[in-house]
């Protein structure tokens, strides 16, 4: 019999993380795009990021039909958080920045994120932004295909901390850290690595 799950955080009820999920305000609007195959991943950090930010939204899909409307959200300028030759390092908003970013964040592995861009040419055309030097991932148990790669929630926190400094969004990581610690305790490190080592 499947365990009952919390409808909000999708964790088993006895491991519900909702009490740790903050409700942070940000100028930046964060749109997380998730491939359907990532929903059931044990560490769905995109969902935790969307729940913890008041100005954020999680979209699940492969082809996003309403993307042009989404990207035209009034009051924001869209940018894609993804590496690229012309990607700009995220810096703090200046006095001349009249519009904050509509930050589009592809979730999942690099391979899945690239596929998402391929299937949604409007994303491919967006200006790209990346994080500058950031602390190494605390997501130490999920093998990163590239050195310095972060989980989705860590990337969002890094982006918001850079853009909106001195505001700090580290509180967003609280449920993520509890999730990782809890999983290690529950399964034992070896089992965890075996089950979640693939990206
Ligand atoms: Zn919950």
C-alpha cells in the first residue's frame, strides 16, 4: 500500500517538509520548467523552490504552448538561467534596472534541460544568465555531470542572492537540507547513492 503523501510538498506524511518551507518575497519572478520525468524524483527541488517563493511558479511539461504569453509577463524582462557562450553573469540590480528579471529556470539534468530548450525555441532565443563563482553544491549525493553543477533549488538561491543582495534567500534551502539529511538517515548512504546517483 502506498504511503500517504502530503499534497503540498509531496513527501510521505510522516516526513512532510512544509513546516520548513518559507514564504519569501522577491522582486525577481522565478519560473521553473520541469520535464515530467523529474516529478517523481525523490529530490524534487524545483517544487521546493516554487513552494518557498511567493513570486515563483512551477510548470511541468515538455512543450509549453503559452510560452510567448508567459515571457511577456508585464513588468519583467525574461532571461534563461543556463550556460552559453553569451551568457551574462548575474549581478545585483542597479538603480537603472527598471524591470526585475523573469528568471526562467530549466529543472533536471543538463541533457533534459537541453531537450527542453530544443523543444521550445522561444527559450533558446532568450538572453542567458549564469551564476558567478558559487559555493560548491551541498547536494553532494547526486552526481553532477559538470563540476560546480548545483541542484535547481541551490541555483535559484544563488541567482536571487546575486540579484537582490543584500537580501538573502538561504532560508529557501532549509527543507532541501532536511530532505537530504533525512534520506541519508532513512536509507543509509550506500543505498541512497545507488538509487540517486544517476541524474
Ligand atoms: Zn508537506
